[in-house]
C-alpha cells in the first residue's frame, strides 16, 4: 500500500504560497495548470503543495473565475475512427492550454444531442466543439445559440447561428475521384453516402455532379443511394444497385462505415473490387491501404481537423470573433481505381 | 438568429419549483440529470426552467453535494480503435446514470499520465477509468492511490493498489491461436507485441508458451519481439525476423497498431499473408475481416469492456467494495491461418 501522509490540520493556499515563496495568485494559477505559468514555478508550487498535503478544489476556483477549463466535445459516436482522431487532435491542442475534453455521444439522436448541449451549459463548459446530427433541428439550434460559451461547429452549414465553423471541402476531392473514373471509361458510377440534407453528403453529391458536368454528362440520380452512414444501409444499397437495370461499374462510398457496408455488399455478391467493380472510399483508415488490393480513397486529415477546431475555439475564448476555416480533401488513386471490364 | 428571452430579474430555483408545482429538491435533481428522476418530472421542471429563463449552475450544486458527476477516462491515445470503443461502451452506461466522461490522452508518457490523475483529483472527478502506461511507475501509483474517488484499472496487474480491476484474458485466446498454428505444422511462430512488463504483452507470451508446452516443445525466445505497440516497431521487427536464421512461418501480432506494422513489414518484403506466411492479429477491427484474404484474429469485445468497466465504477460509487472482473478473448481462424509452405 502506498503510504498517505495526513497533515495535522488541512493546509491552505496561503500555506503553499508561503512554503513555495510565491504569491497566492501564482499558487492558484500553477495548480489549475494555467498555460502562462512556467514549468519551474509549477514545479515549485506542486512540490510545496505535495509536502503540505494541500489539495486545491478546482470547483471552488471555477466558481470564482467563471471558467471551468473544460470543452464539451459532441459527436455521434466516439468509436468512429473519424471522431476519435478529431478528439485526439483537439485534445492535443487543448491539453497544452490547460483544458480538458468532456465527451458526449448522441448516437445520432437529436434529442440526446440537445440535452447534452443543455447539460454542458449547466456545467459551465467554456466552449463546445460539435459535430451535429442535423442542420435544421430547431431545438438543437436553440440550445446551441443559448449556450453562453464559445461554439465551434464541425462541417455543418447552419443558418442564423453565431459560431465558428470548420468545414471540410468534400466536393473537390470527390470531383477529382469521379473525374478519374470517367476518364477510365466509367459512366455508371454510384454514390453511397449519408443524408444529402447534411453538408458532407450534399457536398459529395455536388462533387460527383461537377465531374459529370465537366464532360457534358448528367449524373444519373438512380445511382445515388443516400440516407444513412450505417454499414447496413450501405450494404443493402449495393445489393439493390446490382439488382437494378443500371448496374454500377464503379462505387464511391462516402464515409468509413459506408465503405465497410459497400465492401460487405460487394463481397456478398461474389464480386472483387478492382476487377469487376472499381471502388473508392471516403475517409482514410489504415487498413484501406493495407488491404489487398489497396483501396483508393478521398482522404482528409481528421487529426488536423481536431487541432484546427481546438485552435479556433481557443481564439474565440481569447476574444477573437467567429471564424470560418475550410480544410481540403484529396483523392489518392490506388489499386481499386480500375477501368470497367 | 434564434431569439433569446431575457427575464426582468434572474429566476431562482424557487421560482422554477413554484411554476412546476414541485419541491425544490426535485428541481435540483431533475436539472442535474439525476437518474432517479422520472422523464415526466424532468420534462415538467425543464419546461418551467425554460419558460423562466432559469439556468442552474451545476458547479455550485457540485460544491454542495461533493459530486461532480464526472468520470475521468485515462488512455494512451483515444484515436486507437481499441480505446475509442472502450470509451463508447463506458459512456453508454455512464450517460444513462447522469455521468459525463472527462477524456485525457497520455501519449504513453507516464509524467503526463500522473499529472492528469492529479488534475482529475483537483477537479473532483467522482471516479476514474484508467488504462495505465506502465504497472510499476511509482509516481503514477501514488497519484492513483491518493485519488479520493473510485478507480477502475483496465487490464493491468498492480501491486498494493486499492482499486477495481477489469482484466482481459489474453492468454487463452492466444494459446488457442498458437495451438492451431502448431497443429498446422508451424514451429517457427513469432510473437510481435508491446512490452512484456505490462499485462497484455506478458499474458500473450504466456499463451504462446502454453501452446508450445502442450506439444512438448519450448517457444524459441528469439522469435519474441516485444517492447512497443508502435506500428514502426512492429514493421522493423518483421524485417529483422526475416533477416535472421530463424525465419518465421507464422506471425502473431499483439495489438492493432502492431498488426498494421507487421502487415506493412510483410508487404515490404514482397511476401503474401496466408500464402508465404501465416498471420494472426490481436484485437478485431472491421477491416481485418473485410481484407483479402480475411485475416485471423484473437478477438476481444472492447465495447463490452467499456460497459463492464463503467458498471464496476458505478457499483463502487454506490458503495460496493473493489471488484475483479475478467473478460474473455477468442480465436477466430480466417484465411490467413494457413500451413507452412
């Protein structure tokens, strides 16, 4: 058992300041991991606090300062590789500035999401980084607007909401991918993705349409299967597409779980990607490149997405006005970008 | 712009209780998402609070109650698929009980980890779910022991620490996998994994040794490459193994990033898994099954791991004593469990 020293009377912040030979305000800042405090001072104070068995209560100091040094992170599902990389990027920046992430998962339920927003407000989070389920859910938008801290919205187009926005330029990466498919001779190119009522799906569709337009064609809307990012939805969409008259020769999957579902669907039909059907995933995960054949992808950098979002939030906390940042995507052709057979 | 109503004077909890026709204590519990409050009461209270523009300050009520309804989640890197699934499982259980997860990443740095433990103590987290970097880091163990809330340790063997433990039985899953390799005729079976000074690596090695012992053989320790879960470490280990006299005919990779590194190494040598070399990964990720050929795995259920850990923590918060739970692993033979050529 690690031994515990119990002091005769509870030490106070004054005792720590005295022992460390610093001002009380320095003790307070050092113990709340304030970023402006030097490592040397921090060590001096924590050593003194440790010797005296002093345990500051950050709740009390939060009540005084009005800052809890917490940032709410609202996502659909942290176990998605996309969101967990965003979380890591955001945490790396926030940690260096003395903030902790409060994580919430909505499971795609807007009511849960709204109640999380209200809960984070009541817990006095300094800011929120939010990947919202929808763009037009009135209750969610109200909760967001009523939140008194700073808000960074990830990859959503919201009307009449004062917040910073960090957007992904899905459109240009998808356009490049589909342009390549068209050059290879494909015409029946399917898009399987989430709802087009939300920015990512909508922008991907625009990218597909752009590429068709460039060669004087119109994207056949029968080849759009949008509505959900679930793997099951994508799997069924593929099976349905291949039972239709307009069988695709190439498929673009918009989203990590969409890609999984499309791959399952293709496999269940006994087809091989890069041979009977060209295939491009959206969003890089490590096994795409490691699979045989290596899978083409429209890639973005979720880790940087998280870092930039956190930086934009810190800017807002420091008094800067709302910002809009747009991050790029790019198409990486691998062994599944093949011509039609 | 979503309109905001500003009341003439700030509403109080008493006003809300009066308007909702309930006791003040009910208002307090309803607004802090206390799990024992019915949905009907919660709605009544939040509606009244909304109409009056009342915003409770949970900081103040936390100071009164001593409970912040937060749980610290300490991991090396949330962007690992393993940890993000654990986080999702834990959050699903904790959310239903009105707790939020405070996320921290140590990047494998024990000093960062220790400072996070101290920070969570100062922020009065009610509990901590911790996947520690090491098992014998004195400062970390002291910080853990001094933490006044409840602690659930994930998959570590700690001496003289009072906490609950949720362990993974890596040994039996690995033993089954290696038994199968031996039955297929392999004798030069390599294990590439993290440090054997930490439970997961140590138990995997025991599993390998068990299987060799069953057939009256001894595992050749030259085929153990342990030390780090980094992809780069595993990649270099594979290249080194194939340049040695004792070239492996089968490789077991202990960990998600280890598996990635091993696959990269095998590919860079121009070898094909399931043909020139048998391959088994530890820890399931979706693309293992979807890759060609589908990759064999020693699987565990990280989502359940998270759920069980949260449940054990809630039990402790409710006054139960420390528990030890052990969760199983199982071997799934797929197309890369092939005999030596």
